[in-house]
C-alpha cells in the first residue's frame, strides 16, 4: 500500500508559486539499506528535465539528536545530467553518484536534508540548524526513533516529519517525492529509483468511495467520457453533469456496477454536455438518476467525488464550486480546444477526493492504468533574502498544532453573511495547511454535514486563517455560501488527516487526528449535543453564543489559554477576524468555597455507600469557573474533571456525586478511587484536568488520600489522609491542610461528624528518642513547627490505636519540647464513648520509661516554642567557653611563676635594643 503524507517542504515565507520557471528539488532519499548501508543516496532533480548548473547550491545533512549539521556539501562546479538528475551517494551504488560518500554516511533519522542557495561559506559542520537561504528540505524519521519535532518546526513549519515505515516493502525502499495536487508535493515510500523518474503511481482506490480517474471533455462533436473506480460497498451510484451557468442538472446517469473492467467503470455522456469550451461539473452521488431529474437545482447533498471545470472566459458560479469542491480550485481549461476534446487523467498521488488539481492532461487509457507525465512544476520556493542566522522564535508550547481561535455562527439579520471560522497557528507565522480538514457536525444525527479540506492554503504572516461567508470583511481565504455554518446545537472540529477526509476512514464521530473542537448550542439545546461533546470535548458543556451579551454581533473568541479541546478558554466577545481577539476580563474566583466531605464506595464494604464530594461555602455563591478534579494514584492523569455549574444552596452545601439529591452528578463510569486526591480548581479546564501546572491561585482546595509522593508533590502538599469510611472537614478555615480532616461517617447535606469535647479524655504522653515508634516518625521534636508536631503525634497515636485519630482530635492538648523530648498533656476529643475508651487504652501504653527530668515538670503554656530550648543551648555553650578561657588564664599565670628567668636572653635583648642608637 502506498504511504503518502502531506508535503514536507519549507513554507516559512512564500514568494509565490513557481509555475513555468524550473527549479531544483530534493527528489529521493535512501537513508537505510537492508543489512549494510552501502547503497545510500540523495537524489536532486531539476524540473526543467535538462542539464542545469548547481553553482551556488549547498546540501546540508542535520542530525536530529542535537539538531546540528554532520555533513556539508558545496555543489559548486557540479551540474545535473542531461535529464535533470544529480546523485550524491555511496561508493558501491549504481548508477555511480557524482559525489561519493563513505558507507553509512546518511543517517537513518530523526534527521533532515536541506538544500540551500546562498554563499556556501555560511554553512559548516557542527553548526546549528538555520533557515537562511533555504530552498527545499526533507525531515524524516522512523517509527522506532521519532524525535524530529524541532527540525520539522524550524525547517518545515506546520508539517510533521515524514515517517519512513520499514515494513512497507520487502527489501530496500526509499523516500520519493511525488506531486500531490496542483503545485503541492509530498513524499511516499517506494522502490528505489536513483537517476530515474520516481514511482509516483496514484494509490489504489478504496472500495468504499468511487473516484473519478479519467475525463474526456468534447467540443460538441464527440461524446464525453467519465471513468471511475469500482466501489460496490458504496451502494447504488449516480453520475450527474451540472450546468455551470444555471447550476442545474444537465444529465444524470445510473452507474452500472456490473460493467467494471479491471476495477474501472466507463460512463459515456452525450456530446451536447461536458463541452471543453464551457464551464460545468461532474459529480458522483449515492442514489439513482431519479433523485436528480434534468433541470433540478443544485443539491446541497455532498458528492462522493466531483470535478469542476471552466472553459476560456467562462467560469461556473461560486456556489457550484464551493458546494462540490469546497476549498479547492477548479480546473481551468486551455484556450485551444484540440480536435476530439481534452483528455484528463488522475495523476496526483493525493488520496482525497473532490480535487481537480489531481488531474493533468494525459493520453486516454480506458480500462488501463493512467499514463502520467513527469511534472515540470516546482514546490513553493522559500529563499529568504536578508534572513536570520538563528531559527525563528518558537513559543514554549513548541509542538502545538492549529487551533480554532474564533467562531461566529450566527450574525444579525436574515442573510447571515458574516459567519466565519478563524484558525490560528501558535508559531504566529505563515504555515501550510496541507492535510488539515474542518468538519462541520450536526447534533441532530452526529454526522458531518460539511467536510472542507484546507490543503493548498496558508495562514497569514501572523498565523491566522479565515474561512467564511463571501461578503465577510476582511475577505476570507476560503469562501463559503451564506448560511453554511449552522447556529447550533452543532460542532466545528479541526483535524490533521493527510490521507483524506477523516470520516472516510473512521466510523461515527472521528477522533483520530483531532486537533481542536468547539461544540456550541442555542438556548435550551445543550442536551442535544451530548454525543458530540462526549467525543470532541469530553466532560464539558457546549458553549452558548449568547446574543444578549453584546449589542450587535458577537463571536466565541479564544481568550484564556492555548490548550485544544478546552471550551473554558472561550468567551463571548466582539468579532475580530484576522485580528487579535478582544477579550473580557475574567470574573473573580468564588470566595469561601471549600471541600467539606468526601466519600467513596471503595472505602467500605457497605452496599449502600456511594461516592460523593460535598462543598461548603456562603449560600447562593455562583460556582461558575470552578472545576472539580479527581485523581487516581494507580492511573496517570485525571479520572474526572467536572466544570461546576449552579449555586451553593441556602444551607451552605453543594453535592457532586451519585447520591440522592445531588446537585451535580459524576460523568458516567466515574467515581472516587481507593487512593488519590480531590482538587477544587479555578483555572482553565485543561489546566485543572492536567493537574501538573496548578498555581496557588488556581488550587483553591485539595484533599489527598494517598502517600504517593509524585501526587503529593504535584498538588503542593506533603501528607495524605486515611480513608475509612469517609473524610470530613472539621476545621473551618484552613484550606489545603491535611490536619483539617478526619475520618467519620458520611453526612451529605448535613453538618459533619467531628470530635467533640463531650467525649474528651485526659492525655499525658512523653515522647523522645527512646520511643521506637516515635523515632520512626520524627526522631526529634526540636526545630519542628507546631502544626507538624500535632500531626505527627496524631499519626503516632493512630498507628497504635487504629481508631481514626487525626490532628483535629488534639485541638485541646498542650505541647512542649525540651532537648528532643516532646510532652503532650491535656484533653483529647473523640467521636463516641467507644472511641474514647480506645484512646484511653492507647494513652496508657506509652512505652517511654526513660523520661528522666525532661517530662517531669511541664511548662504552663499551651505550647513551648523551640526558641526556649535553643536559647538554653546557646547559653550553655557560652558558659563552657568562658570556663575554658578562665582556665587558660590561670594556667598561664602559674606557669610563669614557677619557671626561672633566663638572664642570658634578657642580656641579648638589651644589646639588641641598643643597636639602633649607634
């Protein structure tokens, strides 16, 4: 099977389409041979098909591991052969290359080969990748390697690297450049053909969609002919010829599927139609000729394949063109009508239908493979005069693809001639849209009512692309008939699909290749788009383009973030086609809303236990903008991300989950896991869902019931909580604090069950280095803050009691620390008499017998800070130093008194002192 991808050509700055002027291109690459790499080569081709000088050209080989040049070849003094080919390759290959390379020189990928046309002195081995003087580029990798993203973003922006599949062919294979459509080239894997025409055979047609392969347009003297592929799986088919002037059916013919020969079917059209000196169209539909009677108006039913043509000075209507071949150019016939008419063959290797650019003039071959000439047109040239030595600046998101930036589906007035869809590429520069598709979905049947290919188009110099109504100002690059974009409930989805329309290869709502999507609705229609939302924007409600927000027209504009499939990034704002969006200021985050209680069916064997999360906050607080995220430590990523809607109830509670009276339910199949976390987030939906880039402002509250360090670190906390049978907040004002929580029975919609002084008992513990369990926890209380000390004591007691003790139970206890010994005494609260009895029993099991003097006289305060102990230690050290200094002074005094005087030394000293007087 032929593998075709979108054209991998540099498109940084387009100077224009090179039509009749020939050019030099990278035609074929063989970077990996079976066994030993002894027949590697790079083939250049001059599209004139004649000998051409290569002076001024340089060929540079880049390594994707480091993105530096590993080979530079100055082509000065060389020229192509008489047929336009030039080979660089291994010494053992045939035909003999003009420039010989040692074996295993051309690397297998991820790598790039680039052709430059400027001073060769600019390029050297080990230099960084550059776009200065770039003429053509091929970026490639294998399925095993990957990693060519930076090279592709720099050298071929907007186009992915070509993936060479080593399993496509038996034996050797190469990457060959072939014409896709019009002047757009691409690469495919084929048998090596060094110094010869590439094997650019059009791919085998699918059995599900018939494709037009040949056409004969007569001049009124001979009958016309349409040849198409056999596709029995498509059901009954009808061929319709449209009048280009009147947009009406000229003739319709049922396709006889039994007349196929070699997989091809020929249909003859009466000579009065399909004239080469007039405009018209040929289209294939599902159905029968009776569905398209002669003289009936243009149908909005989408054809399976279509070809639109224009005679000299006689173009068809824009409505006919945009309906049959949206986003494509019609085929312009030449001025001289040959005897017998025009013969056109499908020769481009593009796999998509409804594109006249795939057809070239070629000899007619009815019932046989087409005989296509070698193309003489050039890829888009991107030589950059005055370019920069450094690659263009790439934003930090680097690998981002095209995004839907603005959407206007409903404009004031009956005409609705201001509708549009605006795309944007995060690189903010001119980028090819090769292989990009827009699908317009209807929520009534969850199927696309329009598929639009954007291949052949480019963004503006700032990365924008606009398609919309033909009367829109500024003028869109791709014009649509009025009222094409429906008002909702519907969806707009953006795909990268180089192999043709996404719906042709995927059943239902396509998800493979999905880049971005917006699901939108009208008032009261949100339930009708549930299936579209589930596939395209899971976990999110459709957007409402509210006509009451602004005076005049409004649009859905991307205002908060560049994450795809994120509806929270959009706001209702004034339309700004091809300009920076005008965004409203975001509302402030709801204040005072915290997680109050969490329960899970996994935490108890009770059959009636259901999962829920209870929020608490000021009554009637609007929860818009908050997202509840649930993480599972056993699974990477978020289990549930649920945008909250509605208001806090009058009792101060809001329940999310599968319990009676819940204000909002979990998505189907979602629940609270055994170990994980619950997060209350105020940020973009995509940020809250990812959970890896949450800031202090976006992380409103969090409860972690796990000791997984990666999860604890990502959610900015250090401790988890135990989970039997529910977790309840018992401290009102400390958010994101594990010490605010305790285990209790679930009480949705009601006040939480918390430890009470009514069940308190006296506690008297002394914990120090000799307490083995305590030593495992913290070793030494010195230097600890009070809250951490309380939490560790609670963990110590719970480890011995297993009765649900947390830091909340120790709110009435006193703490003091001296020399590493921790004294805890006072009241400890409980939930019941039974729990109090367990706590009393545990407190009498204090293992520390070597308490000594440190725990004999507790301080009178509730908590003695570590500053007191630290001051005492410093005082002791100072006293020791003073004693040592006093001892040294006494030692010196007595030593001098007991030792006799040295008179000889004294005499020498006196003489020495008299020397200066002489």
